[in-house]
């Protein structure tokens, strides 16, 4: 029965939605204009919307769920690494929940989201604003996909322009100066990253079994992570493309061999690089006590990060003529576009290549005269 009366005297209208579940609404017996009539009218209107929208039908009352309630559900089902989960929780706690937490999903308007972005831009860098907004947009998009909303309020929202700074790679002289200022225990680590472009977590998680000295190849299959607890090895890498094999130059083979001779592997997980206590290396502690002091002593620009070694490796490949695809594979980038977005300015300028290509063929030609006959002008001699 589409409309029936309850024991309380109220009238209830209900019908099955596109997912097979009942959708209902009750009207108190003292409802203005009559409870039964209101229930019948609501049932007709909702059925008409269902006939019109079909699978896209959304129960308007679903939007009454607060942003806080929905974000908790979304977090529970969101598949990501522990580090990303911690980042999302921090962004929700610091920015999104204070702004939207107690608001019903269906009550948030695009203009409010735009105002939120504007206010955020006054105190945060454009890249940070884009990151925070990205998660807000993702959460609302999930609500649309779950039929809690007809459409997301994150539509046509203008974000501050993110100015991309061009990567300025370290020079070989700077890398050499840096290595010379490091304690001997960490020189092999820095040379490895400078000569093979591994991410810091990938290098810190490297074990003996992943190094093939005979074939001069290195397998990247895990990384060392730290998320609010003890260090742990995980085979979950940044992207699918991060799982890769990288050819080892002889200089890196020699550097790793020298490192193992001076610091034999004693760690229970077989880690190549450990601290003075024989434990895995924590990035923050390494930066504070080892990296930053060495950067300062070597006279490198303030703020030079460990990731600069990865840029150095990429610049070496580009300088020696490797293609975009090869650089992408060596670095474990998700796509060639990511590689180009980061390093396109390091490849030779196309105009210079065009001039060089033509000059290589025509550079030795000499025009000694021009014959003006009945036909088209053409060189007399070349």
C-alpha cells in the first residue's frame, strides 16, 4: 500500500527506490491541509521524480546527513596508505570539519565552498589550498556517487594559481661537496640516491636481497615508512610504476660494496642503511642531525632537501640524451606527463635542436650564384 495510516494517527507514504529499499515519509495527523492528503501528494511527486530520474534518483532527505557523519563513513572505506590516511585525518580535523562538520550535506552551497577557498587562501600557500580543496571535493563527489546528493557543491570553484617553480638540479661539484661533509655511514646512501634516483623511503627500505651486484641491477619493491608509530617495511609504494628495476652504474656498485665492507648488514630485516644504533633511519631525525648540518657545511643553498638528489639523477639522464619514457621508468613516475611537468625545461630547447639539425646537413653548403632562366629560380652551384 503506497499510503497508510499509523497507530498514532499519522499518515505514511512509502515506495521502493531504485536500489530496492523502501523510501518513506510520515505526516502527523494535525498536518496543515490534512496528513493523508500531504502523504498522497508527496508520494505522487516522489514517484514522478523516480520515473524521470530512474537510477539517478536521490532521496532528498539523504542530504540531511551532516558532513562530519559522512566524512567518517567515507574515511572508513577510503583505500589509501597509512601516511595518506594520517594526512586526510589531519586536513579534516584542522580545516574541513571546523568549516562544514555540523552542516547537512545538502545545505552546503557552491558559494560557501568558494568563500572557504578564498579565506583559506589568505593564510595558506596555493598548493596547500588546492590539496585541502581536493579532499573536500572528493568527499562530496563520493556523496553524489552514493546518492546522498544530486550534485556536489564543489563545481566551478576558482582556486588560487599555483606557481610551479622550475627544478634547479644540484651540480656534480655540489653533490661531491655534500658527500664529503657527511659521516661515513651515510655517504653510500646519498651516492645511491644521486646515482639511481630512488625516493628516500625506497632507499631507506633497501635490503641486500634487492641488490644484484652481478647483473648490476637494483629492484625497488618496498619502502621504510613511519606513521605515528614504529618504523616498518611495506611493499605499498607511491604508485604502481614505483615498483621497478633500475640499472646500477659501476660507480654505485663500488659505493655499495664499500659501504657493506665498512658497515656489514646486522639489521634483522636486512636493511643496508641504519643509524649508529643499528636501527632503521627516521627521516625527520636524519634531516635534523645529519642532512641539514651537512648541507650547511657544504655551502649548499638553504632549504636543499634530500629530494634534490633525485632531481640531480634526472638531470644526468636528460643531459646524456635519455628519452622522457626512460626517465619516467627510472624514476618510477606514474606517467610521462608527470616527468615532463617536472623536468621539461631541462631538455634541450626545440628551437636549438631544429637549428642544429639543419646546420648539421646544410652547414657546409655554399651558394655561389643564382641562375635566372625561364624556370623557377634555383641555385647555380652548391
